[in-house]
C-alpha cells in the first residue's frame, strides 16, 4: 500500500466524556458534599425546564437512549469507549465534558461543564471543575496516546487559583483548557488581569478553548430559535476580544480554539478584520490598532484553530479562506448532533472529492500538532481501524482532484490575492 493509499490517522477534535453526575462525589472536596446534594436534588426540575423550553425532546430522548444504550456507556467506560472509537475509525480524540447532551445526566458538579459561565459561584465553580478534572485525568491515563483531556477552567475567578489549576491540570496529564464562553458580569477577556493565565497556558503548552453550550437563555423566553441562532456565536466572541486586545501578540505561544461552533462564520469575519487592519476605506477614520503588529489572518494561521465538529460541505468549500490547517474535524461522540455511530459513511459523503493530502490535515494531522498527539504511536492503530482514501470514495487520480480545486486554491483569501471573489465574481 502506497502512502497515498494509507489509512487515515483520524483524530476527533471534539468528543465528550463524563461520569453519571452522582458518581463525581469521590472526586469532590468533602466540604462541598452538602452543596452537591442540593445540586443533585434539582436535576428533575432542570430537566423539566429543558423539556418545557424545547431544548429536550421527550420522544427523541427515549428513542436515542433505547437505540444506543450500550454505546453511550462509552461516555465514562474506557473499554466501551475504545470499541466505539474503533468502530468509527477514530484513532485519538480531544475530550470535553458532558457525555450526555440529551438528559444532562453526566453534568459535572454545579453545572460547570458545557454550561460553564463567568457568573458561577467562584468556590463552587472551581470545586466542580476540579472534581471533573481529577476524574478526567484518571480516565485519559488509561490510554494516554489516544486521549487529550480538556480541563475545565473557571477563568473569571481569582487569578492565582486559576493559574494554579492550569499547572495542576498539566501535571495530572490533561492537555488543554476550556474557559467560559461568557464572562457575564466579570472582566471581559481583553482585561490584563488574565495575562498570567494566558502566560501559564502558553508555558504549559495547553491550548485554550471555548465550546458551544452557554448562552443567555433567560433572555429567550420560549423562543428556541433564538437560542439555536446564537449558541454558536457566544464561543466565537472571545476570539476577537483576545485578538484585538493584543493577547496573541503578547503571548505568541498561546493556542486558542473554538469548538463545536462550525467554521462557516470565519471567512467573512477574517475578511472584515483584515480589511480594517489594512486600512480599508471604512476604517480610515479609526486610530491605528496599536496592540497588533500584524494583520489578523497571521494570528489565525499562527495561533488560532477551529474544532469544526461535523464539518459541512459548505465549510470545506471555504477552506482556502479559512486555512486548511485551521480546520480540525470532530465527531462529537457521543452526542446525537455529531457523526457517531455513522462516522465512516459521513466521512465518505463529505470528503469524497477533497484532495487526500488536505483530508489528512483536517481529519487528524493538524489536530495532532495542536494537541500534541504522537502520530507514530497512532499509526499501527490507524492501519487497523482507519478508513482509506478509497473507503471515502476518493479517486486514485489525485492530480485531477487537485486540478478541480485549483481555481479556489489560487483565489484563496481573495482580499489578499487580488483575485475576484470566487462565488460572486466581484471584489468586495
């Protein structure tokens, strides 16, 4: 088998794991056990509210758990998890919290999982995060070559405690950090108070990420459409707070990612920010952006990535604007909005006409570089479980495939290449 025909080393940049919530007790400091009992007592009420708001569909939930009862145990059972990953052809994964995205029965203590927000009680927030981080460190240590655990980090709390948790999480074997998408009434992320946190993350080589989930639901009433329209916007918002305030300039070793929010929004955002920085007519009345030493797209290519869960064809068509190496595919296991348990078929439907070399980057090699996976250790496993280019329906004649995308690749970021806008035939 030639290199072109080798199976893919697939790394999912967005998967989820978590204990059934009541089982976090041994990982929680004893002084918080009464608060934990109170939190558990409110689960039924919270689930009823989710159903009332339309966030939970009773009929779908019943069918989902019935159809996938065994596989869903992989949310916390390491042996079952490997079976599910192998079945999907996934060699390694980045592990976020909250395995159950339907009934929230695996929520970290005090709701600090995907709902992690800046307004949480500082003590309870850190206690819940540390309980999950302790369990997750144990969980990923069973097969460290296949898992990168994402530590929960309530970053809006006391800075010294936050920095200490960054270092403790690193020492425990975790490899990345998830911060709240929303700071609510706390200091926004352009505030210099967070610089010690960004510096510690960079020093520890732990990428910092946001993840979709949190949103100001109290503003939406019963209108679910508002929530689904905004829920991917909130985790993207910190990106421009960090960028324009010079965080990426001051901390060039910091890596920042946005997870499970797609990447469809990035080309227009990047076009707009680059044009402002480069002196487009609409920005000439503004003062120079003193915190930045280079245009936004250079920070994107150097330090920013998108965990583009369940990547869409439309997004792949824009990959030369986004940057192929900035798109990290994810399966979202074991959430129903992801590709599991039909990942192989989904990959064939989505990547069938994408060049093999680019597919390798987006399906795994770029994630390996960001999160520190050893692809040589994963290669034997990939040879056993990974789909080949032929399995994805990709043609042997890669020169023809490359040629079919030549125009899009040449145009690239059209605002920088002076080519016509690839879709409309005009230069905005």
